[in-house]
C-alpha cells in the first residue's frame, strides 16, 4: 500500500506527444490522444482496484462483501479502458446493478443472522415475520418502530 503513490505517478514516465510507443520489445498504439493520457486513465483505475482488493481480502468485518460493489464498478471501467473504449465511466452502473441485486440482500441476510444470534432470536421467527402479508403503510410503520 505504501508504494501506491509511486505506482499512481508512473504515468508521468510515458511519452506525452505520441499515440505510438515503440520499444525494443514491443510497439503499443492507442486511440487516445497520447500514451500519456492513456497511462493516466489506466493508473487512475488500477490503483483503486488494487486498494479495494487489498481491503476486501484483509477485512474481517461481516460487511466486507459490499466492497465488491465499487470494486466491480472499477473493474468494468478498467475493462472498457483496456478495450480502449471512449465511453469509460458512462454505463458501468448497468452492469453493476445485477451484482448489487445479489450482494445487498445477501449482506442484509448476513446482518440479520448476526443480530438475531446476538439477541438470541431464532431465524425462523424472522423468516415467519417476512412471510406475513402486510399493507404498504404497515411496512412503513414497521420501519420506524
């Protein structure tokens, strides 16, 4: 984690005035105005992905699965950037919504299970409460109890 500022500023070592970067090992061509700008965008996505991965794998809290939401957003943005799509940061939320639809209820159920165990309530009574049909207004009232 201490070297991430150095990695972030690595884009400054790329050429600023060309779209083609030729070395003895490879030739890299970009659709961006310059290799410098492409490297700036790339480091701006790789560093958060790296830090979020470290946070996800080292976090011991029960809610660490929620870290996957911003992580997936950055991964989709990074993927679009690698494809050199100019629509980066535009429609990634559409791809993240299905991930959120799975993760948010999953994390809420984990939270409910933990808190029910802390209160010595059994999860069956919680599930039975969810199965009872209530009106919309009754559900709103229950939220503020």
